[in-house]
């Protein structure tokens, strides 16, 4: 065998080894790409489920916000009604104070006080012991 034949044999063996390594790496790469495609397919299915659940959660939140909006509107109406009622009660309280001041502090109230005093004094003179307001009866 000549030196050229040995070089050609070494080149052929090297080429065969490189070709086998290339085939092996290609097979490994093919399996890796298949696994990656399976992972992407499973991830896409999981994403669909996740997006469906997220959409359902958003729909529920939207429904609850609509309900809360209705409640807030009715609370605003209630607040306005309570404000109106407070104004009416204040007006009635002022009228009641005026009326009570007129009756109790006016001539009718004074006449009633004098009448009660006379009635009580007559009762004491007759000897009938009557309890005074706030007095404990024995």
C-alpha cells in the first residue's frame, strides 16, 4: 500500500465516522424536535383551558360589578332619601319645639300649671295625701 492509499483509507474512515456522527446527531435532533412539538401542542391545549377559565372569571367579575353598580345606585338613592327625611325631621323638630314652647311657655301652659297647683293644694288641704311627681309612694 502506498502512502496515497493509506491517506485515502484514513480519509474514507474519517468520512464514514463523520457521516455516522451526522446521522446520529440528525436522529437525536429529530427526536428533540418531536418532543418540542409535543410540548408545544400540550402547552397550547393548557393555554386554551387557562384562557377559558380566565374568560369565565372575567365574566363573573363583570356580572358582580354590574350588581355592585346597581347596589351603589340604590345606596345613592337611599342616601338622597335619608337626606330629605333628615330635612323633614329637622323641620318637624323645629315646629315641635315652637309648638311646645308656645303651649308650655305660653298662656295655656301657665294656666295649666296654675290649675295643677290649685288642685294639688286643695288635695293637701283636705288631707288626702297625694304623691308628688318623682316621689316614692309608701
